[in-house]
């Protein structure tokens, strides 16, 4: 909450959103409040880059776990793999709901 503006008629504020530092933490980022006041092209580039970096880190980590499990002679965890894939599917689907042509 900002203090009352003195000496001027208008206050300009900048708000920085909080987002999880870890790519493995649940991320409920939405563009609802900024879509109408942002340059769509820049907003979607930033959003897609951020989310894709997280997705890449998740895929890289899952690949490491699969390779480690194979190296140690473990059985493939079908149930765990399906759960992980479903989680990534939800992550991608949430991106689909946020990225659309707002101007049209």
C-alpha cells in the first residue's frame, strides 16, 4: 500500500509480481490483470520464455531421474511417469488459457 501523493495530482506505481524461484514449485501465474495494459507481443514473449525455461528444467530433472533409475537397475515407474506427465500437461494447458490474441 502506497502513501498518499503530496505535491502532485497523480501517482505512478510499479508493481513487481512474486513468482516461485524454483521451477518445480506450483506456479499459478496469470496474465488477467496485465494483458489489457501491456504490449501483447512483449508480454507473451516474456511469459513464454519464463514458462518454457521452467518446463525445460522440469524435463531435464525428470530425464536425470529416469536415467539414474535405469543405471541402478530399477523398474520403470509407470504410475510416477504418468503422474508427472499429467502435471506437465496441466502446466501447458494453463499457458494455453493465458496466451491468446487479446487485440482481436
